[in-house]
């Protein structure tokens, strides 16, 4: 009996050691998923849905929340743009059979004075997840629209600035003249939020609109490849021609360029720039060029593979 007890103890000790070794090896080889919050003004355009669909099926990402951003100051804004984005986020997650939490963000841009933050579920989730990030790591926040939610989060709790790695589609950059401009759609949706980020310690990685513009899709190829592949494919096709300018034969799928550049950094060139004094006088990593064709091929291949195996 004593011999059996000793053998059992040895077995348990060996099993525990093996389990620890497996977990340690997994972490050492980079098999753990990237913790990420995806923040999108989904209701604004067509490209958001394509980018979110690709992001949701990326196996190397652990998307802890999909948050809704407003596009309230747009000339063609409808009532409560954030709510429209939130509804579409829920549709996309449900159609793919996933359980990613979807949260509401600020209903409009940041305030001009007083407490400038837009207090929302999205802002507080960013704070919560940033604080839950392990020492030496950062929470990745990917913003596809106005920066209201992430700027509000760091305005409410500046202690999280060093714990966030932000990727954003916005601004334009002249790499020959080293000139940063902030008159594009995403920047103008909340100029105050952009100022907050530029004055912060948040690590910023930006794909400017003049680089993302290389990501061109045609309706013919979208319809051919996606329409009958899956209900999600039909949603993406329908979004194209049901939008305000649905008669377009070709579109720029801006947001997808950023998603693909993060997943496949080998298909994008990134450079470090130092902004002017009136733009924060800080270092930002800017995508200078992308291989749009490789990215487009990856989008279709990854989505179709997911559809076939769902």
C-alpha cells in the first residue's frame, strides 16, 4: 500500500512538471494569442464590415471586445451613429457564430471643456483590459474610425497610457516632405480625441489614408467570390450595393489595409517619424507602403477557408 502511494506521488509530480513544461514552451514559442480590442465606426461605410469580418476569423488574435464608434459629425450621419455601428457589430459576430463581447462607445465626439471624456462601456472596457494586461505586455487597440473611445479611456485613467499599443487608420502623411495632415474623415470625426492621443504616451502605429488607398476591390470579384459562399459573404455583398453610393463598381476598402498590415507585417513597410510641435512632437510608427494584392488574396483565402470549415 505504501509503495502504491509513493508511486502515485511520483506520477503526480511528473505530470505536474510536464504540464508546466508544455505551458512554458507554448509561451516561449509565441503560441499565445494577441489580446486585442477592435473599435469601429461600422455603420459609416462599406469597408468596416470587410475589415471586421477578417479580424474576427484571425486565429492568432484573441479579440476581447468589439466596440462601437460614432461618426456623428459626418455630413451624411444618421441619428445615433454609434448605435448603428453597435447593431452591425452584433450582426457580424452572430453571423460568424462567435461569442466576442460587443460594447457601446461614445455617442458623439469628446467634449470641448470640463470633463472632456465620453464615458461609455467601450472606454471602461479599454481601461479594464489594459489594467489586466500582464507586466511587459500591452493591450492592442485597433481603431478604424474616430479615436473617441480610446482617447476617453486614457483621459479618464492616464495610468493606462503605457499599457496600450494603438493601431489607427487616419491622417495623411507626405513622406517626401515629412508633412502630417489631419483633415481626413477619421481625424475630423473627433479632432479633440486625436489631440489627446498625440499628447499622450500611448504607442501609436498609423496607416495614413494615402497609403491605405491602395486597397482596391471591385464589385464583380466580391460578388463572384463571396455571394454564395456563406451568409456572411452575402452580408458583405449586400452592404456594397445597399450603401448610399451602391452603384460603384470599385471601392477602396480602407480599414482592411490596417487589419492585414497588423496580421502580416511582412507585407507592409513601417517607418518611425517624429511629428511637428503642433502635432505632439512625438514619435509615431507610420505605414509607408503595403502590398495590397497579397493582402486582398489573404482576405479571400482566409474568409473562404473559415466559411468552408464552419
